[in-house]
């Protein structure tokens, strides 16, 4: 069996069941095809911003729709995901960024 990735599983689900609900959070409801489109848009923006395969990319955001889209978008371009705990203070987050040598930090603007 070939190795599977989360972005690959999403792509398969979007192809097989495009109109099935993939993600529900509060009033937000995304189908597999809708989630795939959001992930592809984020991935394109990450590539345009200079993210490359193997880059360590941190996401400091609550576990909501934007976190899922960012995580899947970054991993779909081959970046290494570095989740940052939302309860961390600035110094703690800085330690994670420095110790992982993250080159990018994605933050949900509503979070901070």
C-alpha cells in the first residue's frame, strides 16, 4: 500500500465525495471539495510567500477552521508543520520558533 498523507486523503475524499461535509465548526460548514479549494488557495499563497518543501512552518492559532486549512495547506506543499500551543506566552512561542528554526509563522489575526 502506498504511503498516505493527510493532503492526499483530502484530495481523494474531494474526488470521491465532493459534496459530503468534511468540516463543521459553529456556523461554518465545508464540504470536501470546499475544504480542498481552501487548502489549495492557502498552499498557493504559501508558495507565493516563499515557503518551500522542507521549510519548518509554525502555526499559532486556535483549533478552528483556519488552523485546519493552514496545516493542510502547508503540509501539501511539503513544509514541516510546527504547531504552537495557543496558551503559550510570547517568550514560550519564541523558544519554539527558535528551537525548531521555523522560517514562517502563521497566526490567525483574530487570535492575537
